[in-house]
């Protein structure tokens, strides 16, 4: 099985679960979100920061993409340190993405 070849596969599994739970959480509270949400914090304050509500799905999607790329890099890497680094990096990215989604939802949600 290819999954057993992945070093620290539990870290990758946790990263995948966090990303999926984040997307499911977005779906659960979608009706409580306004039509525009602040997503682009690097832009000047105002309308430039706002995006349609469905853009919030970009965050868990990117997290899933990074996790899958790291899984395939983990399988092909030779050095054990790099494999561990990719696993922990995926978990950190997924955790940060989930926290970002929760922060945005709590900031603008109508509960």
C-alpha cells in the first residue's frame, strides 16, 4: 500500500481531516455569512479587501492542494528529515488555514 510508504502519515491524515472539516464548516454556516467577506487583508482597507462569500472555499482548497503535493513529495523524497518536514509543514498549513476560516466566520457571521 502506498499510504504506508508515507512518513508520518498520521500528520498528513490530520491535515486532510482539518481541511475537510474546514470546508464542511463553511458549508454549515454559509447562510449566516454576508454576500461579501473580508478575504484579501494585504490590500488597502475598503472594497479591495472584500470578495464574494464563496471565495472562502479557496482557503481549504489551497490547504488540501498543499497537503497532496507534500504527500507526493514525501513519497519521492529520499532524506528522512525532508519527509518529516513536509508532514509537519502540511499539518501547520492546514491548522493555519482552519484558524483563518474560523476567524473570518466569527468576524462577519450573523449568529
